C-alpha cells in the first residue's frame, strides 16, 4: 500500500471483519486503506505533529494520539478522500513525556458507550481518560503502595488485558498489572534488564488468568502468564524467553500477537520483523 510520504507510526483494522486498514504517520495524516482495491477510502490530518497511535473505537469512531499529547476522537462516518477538514468530536490535552502509545481499555464499544483510554501521564504514572465526560477519571501509580518510592522512570508501553485490568511497563524493565478501579498494581515482575518498549496481550485462558508478550531494549521477547486477576495473589510468571538473533541492533519496539495466540510478531531495531511460535 503506497501513498504515505512519511514514517508510519500506527496501524489498526477498523473492525475484526472489515477490509479497512487505518494508518497514521509522521506528517499527522490518518488514512483508511481499502484492502480490496488497495486504494484510500478516507483520509484526514489529525494533527500538525506525528500521530503516534490510531485505534478503532467502533466502525465509525477513531481515536488518535499525537506527539504533542492531544488525545482525540473522530467520527469518520462521512469522511472521504476529498480533503475536507474533519473536526474531532472530543479532545483532551494530556501531559505525556514519552513515546508510549495509548490503548483502549475496551476493544470495541457500541455507539454512545464510553471508550476509556489509558495513556502515559507525566513522568511516571498512567492516566485513564473517560471519553464520554472528557475528564481524567483515574491516575494510576506504578508504585506498590504509599511508601514505595522506587524510581521506575517513564511509562514506555501499555496493553489492556480486559476492560478492567491493564498491563504496563516502565524504564526499569518491570511489567506491572493493575486493577484500574483500585489504581494500585496487583503485581510487579522484573522481566527485562533494560526499558520495555512493547507489550501485547495474548488471548485470555480464563476470567482470572491472562498472558502477555513483552519486548524491549535488551533484545528479548518474553512470554508471561498472569494468574490471580481479581484476587489478592496476582502473579506474573515468565514462561518463555526468545532472544533476537542476528548482528546489529537487537532491541524490540513493537509486538503483536495473532488472535489465536500461537504467533507473535516483533518489530525490531534492525528494521526486521521476526515471527515467534508461542
């Protein structure tokens, strides 16, 4: 698919069954590609700065996060390729100090339902933006309690395990799991020796268990099982560690796990995409 004149930062399918792939790039352009015709179906400029993340809230609502920290919702129902300016429905200016990409806590919502968004806030916490009321509904600490003052660094990666539980990583190389309602980590596990830049959830095996893939500057892809969600004994256990092979830069900046949970794709610093059996 050719037509972007700048680095592409984020991709999202408009719906699980749709043949529309949405891409956002360094110039601020958001373009929806028809995969049958391989031509643009709609496009608009979401910002004058790079759009780091694009997410499909529903079949006609998109979420974008740009480099300036603006979080926006867009109604694309009437959007086309006619270069007509599009006005966002809702906007929040966030205090973001990293390139961490925001995530939807709920993967798909019906029209009119709230679409809570988790985003990196400030220099070391995570915010939850309530898109319906346009307020920050929660600020989540990476620390395990009021007396924990460990220097975690900035939030570098996020992924939603379900509508209630959130997984996040920081510059200290640890992965944390939160119950969004309590706003404290359920558990913390050091999985990497350097900052983690990519997280992706695997299909849930039960309501109380989940799994995730993580990757970062240490050049490793780690598969972990998360047990005890919703209880007092939540644990993160490493199940597999897969090093990035080859010469040159070995860091991992992007991860995506296939819907059946059997294949993980890692975007690496050397410009290659590596596939791993999970």
